């Protein structure tokens, strides 16, 4: 079974990734004192990649290595600088697990939707 989809044809995204799971992730990140600016910075990167990949995925293969770099960006942002951790490990783990499961354009689209759902719920819970 696919990580993002409930069917092998990758036509039906797992509903819980956009609902219950997204809300739980948002609450977890907010509970670990992640700020709106921190999550917005990553979300902006993902939306930028989504635009570069193209509406129909015409540039997915060319952009896939850059998509994979989200993992290194998350690792850097989770490292302690001056004794303070900038993003929670749980967010870094979410990025790593998600990116590891992006095998094709459909997976990338599903990841973008999932992240958008998390951001939506996050704004309800997070500090400024």
C-alpha cells in the first residue's frame, strides 16, 4: 500500500492524512513551541517547489533532487544553534518521513496537500 494513497492506482489520497492526522501533527508541532514563522518558511519552500515542478509534473524528475533537499534543510533547522533548537525534532521527522516516501509526482502532490492541511490546523494552535 502507498504511504499517501489508499489505492494502488494513486487516485484516492488517504483522507486521514488531511484530517485527523493533520490535526494531530499540527497540535504536536504547536505543543513543541514551533512558531508560525518556522512552519511558514518550510511551507513557502514546498509551495515554491510545487510551482517549479509544474501543474502536470512536467519538471518533477528534474526537481526531485531539490525536493529531497528538504530533509537537509529540516536537519539544519533542527540543530541547536546557540543552545536553542530552532524547529522540533518531530517536525524534522515529519519532513524526513514524508520526503522519503515521495517516489513520483503523485506522491509529491499528496505531500503538498498534507502539508497544507497541517499548516491550516497549525495556525489554530500555534503561538505567534
